[in-house]
């Protein structure tokens, strides 16, 4: 499940990642909702990888998948728009730096990783073992990991174009003296949602500029 989703820069190489957005259908015709079981008590610190173990530019696989950071213990949280988790990137890695820079320009792709034989898809009211290219609601998705990478540069294209990456968080807004703009992901009008998200992104960029973060 790949998404070009909301990522908010928190602090020093720290990101707030919307890893599992609700009610957003991807290119496979699949979606999560508030009833999707992610087994949050078992997978409290999902592994954070670069692009599913694929090299930068999608030029083959890494011999050893690159762990670009660590998920913050206790940060996995279910919110109105989906499951969020905070990630601290590894400053020693070039790809982590590229991800951080991409977050500032609204260009980070995200994909939640699971354990295939444990995941379940709901099709016509019945649960089946997960199949990537089959449409349906994802009913069970053990949230074992999340992949991050910068959009473009030959990398994989995100499967869900309705979500965007935004570099900000509530603490940044508080410090800048601005109101934190919430995101409404429940609307059915895609054009209006894209317009809303663009306006939110501009507001967040303004907050970062005020604080000298960009």
C-alpha cells in the first residue's frame, strides 16, 4: 500500500508520518478505514525502510534494505484521518537527508508495510487473504513497517495521488504564533480536497518560513 501522504517535519530530523490514511482509495482499488485492524499492540515500533528495499532511483534492490530511521516508541496513534507515527531519521545517511529535504518541498512518498500472509482483504462482505491487485477494504493489516522515499528522480510513483506531504506540526505552529490548520479527508469532491490541501500546505510553509526552518 503506497501513498504520497502527509508528513510533517517535527524537529531535528523528526517526522510525523500519516502512514495509514482512512477512506482514500489507491490505484489497486483498496482502502483503509477506522475499522482496519493494524495490531497496534503487537507492532508498536514499525521498522522504517527506504522504498521497500529498492535503491534510490529504483535501480535495482539493495543487497541489505536500508533502515533510514527509527519509529518513536509510543508514538503510534489513531487519529481522525488515519494512523500516525513519528519517525527520527538517521542523520548519517544521504537518503535520509534527501527524505528530510523532500518533506520541506511536499515531495515525500510513504508506503505502509505488512506481513502478507496475516493481512486480510474484505471483498463483497467476505474476508480473504490479502491480494495486492484486488479491489476491496483492507480489514486486517499488521503494521510491521513503513517505507519512505523522495518523490521523483526515477523512484516509484506513489499509488495514491490524493494525499500530499507537508512539512510542519502543531509545535511549529505554536512557536510561530499561528493556528494549526486541520485536514479534512472525508469529503467526496476530489477537486475541493486538493484545493484545501494546497491551501494548508501553503500555510504550513509560511509557518516554517517565520521560524527560519526553510
